[in-house]
C-alpha cells in the first residue's frame, strides 16, 4: 500500500481544511527522532491560528509523557531516554481519548509539556479550550503496533508521518544535543546509538500513516 505524500505547504493546507470543518479534529504527527515533527506541528498551529483565530489550534506533544529522570534512574532506563518504555504510554493514550471525547464539554483540558531546559516533563502546562478545533500531537510512537500505542490509530482523525533523509535527521539531533550541553562526540554518540535505535523502530510504522510529509 502506498501512503499519499504531501509537501509542508500541502500539509498546512490540509490542516486548514481539518480545522475548518466543524467539531474537534485530533491530528497525530509521527516520525523518527529529528524528523521535524515538532517544527511541523508548530507551523501547522501557527498557520491555523493566523487564518482562523488564536486558539483554534493547540499543540500537545507526546514528550509531555516522558517519565521523569528520577523514575528513569529507578528503573535503570535513563541511558535509553526516548525509547518507547521511557514514556507513560497509557497516560498519553488516555489524554488523546479525553481530547477526542471532551469536544465542547470540558473546558479546558490540561496537558503536560516537556521542558528541554531541565530535560523533564511539566504537568498541567498546556490548556486545550473546548473551542479548539484542531489539536496537533506529535511523537515518535504514534503509529506503533504494540499496546497501548496501537489504540491511537482509532483515536486520531488523521496521522501524518514525517519523512527526512537520515543524514539530515542525525545532524539535527546532534545540534539539539549540543545546544543542551553535550559535546560533539557525546552528541553524535547519542544521536546514532540511542536515537538511532528508536528511529529503527519508528521507520517501519510509516506504512500505517494517513499521509507522509517530506520535512
């Protein structure tokens, strides 16, 4: 099966269509680490808000469901942070379900964010008002076929998969890791050895997406 491909501009046009159709749309953007998911989500939200009014779209990242560093230390998983078992998958699925079913009922729904400055999730950081037409949520494992992640495909209105050349993706990751304190060697090691393992898990899930976006 071939998944339809869009450019970033076409993705923004599609997001405007989804936001303008009435009711609540919850869009999932998946992809490997460094694929540009967060950047695309921010562009989509900014474009929708500019066209239809501030608050029409809200970004809710899966990264808000990272386990805390203390929890990862206790579990012995800190050196694999970003792997699928370093997230609260059940909590994330529960939030997505709540965002879908709370349309026009609960105001607001509060979601966690992830603060890269301290490398920790922050609870109750993002408000999703009842009037929000488009919720954009991005993360690595939105199309994974294991539980509880497999439930997400039936909750999202659409899922997009960010596609990018591996060399570009690794360069982006190295830049990110260096901005947050790692030296060049450590940044490359993490991008290739830790993020690379996660990317290998994510790549085959592209076939389950509604559309791919070249980022």
